[in-house]
């Protein structure tokens, strides 16, 4: 996955009301549109989680005792950044409306 910072730079992290007709413009079926968006949101959630864990592993310190917990400012800043990111569903919805998602139906056979 590319850096998530570049993908969500101009996305408003707040949920907002949408016109239902917008969802049916590309697929002509609201349920198909929502299935596409939810699939992409799951992909984004996994990618964000892997990216976050990868960055936090750099600061991981293995210790023998539980009392030796140390606070790392870089680790805290990284965690705060990921907490402020828009929800994966909001990111996926914005990608869908921008036409950035490629999708195909499993029922369709390629000849």
C-alpha cells in the first residue's frame, strides 16, 4: 500500500448525508454500490492496520517485566495521526464517487 497520508489528504473525516441517486449513477443498483464500497472499506481497514502495526513495530521494545513500560513520543504521534484518519468507509465512498474503484461482477464470465 502506498502511504495513506497522500490518499486521504483532501477527504473530510466527518460523515455527511448523501443523495441516494449518487450511489446508483455508476451501477444502477444501490445494493451493488454499497457492496463495492464495503469491500473496498474492508481492504482499506486491513491496509491501514498493517501500515500502523509496521510503523509501531519500529519502536517496540521487548522486556522481561511488565513494569518496564516506556512511553515513546514518536509512537504516540503516529497513533494520534492514525486516530484522526477518516473512517475506511468514508475513504471508500469518496473513492467510489471519484471513479477510482475498479469492480466487476463475479457472475460475468470472460470469453
